[in-house]
C-alpha cells in the first residue's frame, strides 16, 4: 500500500460536496420548485464567495496560486495528456485548475442571472432568462467534462480522486510527480 498525505483539508472537501449538492438541487428543481431552486442558487453563490476568499488565504493546496497556471502550462499539459505522458500532480493539475476557474465563473454568471430574473428591473427580460438557461446548460457540460477528467486522471495515475475528495488523502509524491 502506498503511503498517503493529506492534500484536501476539510473546508475544501465540504465546499466541493456542498457545491455539488447545490448545483444538483438547482438543476433538478429549476422548472418545478422555484423556492428551492432559488435557495440552491443562493447557496451556490455563497459557497463561491467563500471559495474565493479561501483560494487566497487557505492552506497550500486550496490556494489559487498553487493551481491556476498560465496558457502555456495548460496547453503543454493538455498535449501531454493526449500523448499519455502527463505528470501526476499532488494537487490540481493544470486542466483541473482551469476547470475550477471555469466552474466558479459559470456559477457566478448563472446565479447572478438567476437573481436578476427576480428583480423588478429584469423580471421577464428574455435575454436574462436566455443567459441563465445557457449558463445552466453550460454548467452541466462543464460538470460532465470535470467528471470525465477525474475518471481519466484516476485511471492514468492509479489513484481514486473521488475517494481523495472524501478523505482528503492522496498517495504521497513519488519521483516525477509535481508537488
């Protein structure tokens, strides 16, 4: 059995699964239970606000500075994935980092457009409703892409990333890994 280290602290894990839950609830209640749908959206935006602060002041692997990388690093890593030679990252890999940024941005736009639909100024405004629907569908596409990336990375690096996001533990770095 490989030795493990703690990578994801409890607040990152609680944030992650709370956001999963709030998105799922919002998605499933959008046409039927508007009160529940709205509260799920408020929960999601509150979670994003927390994550933005935690991404600046949290522990090492929670910080944006640890996993948000530039376009060159991201495209290089993507090319390595295609060639099946990408290094294992102890924290988020460059594609995972850009996915986090994309998901957080999409949640902000989705929740904001949803909130605008409840205001007097934007009640019944078609472009706001269209934006909300497009963003919600885009979020679902991003979530599916994220899950696919988790499965691919788990298989390639022989580690269960879902379990890691539950326990907080991942296999300790080995030579060639990016810590």
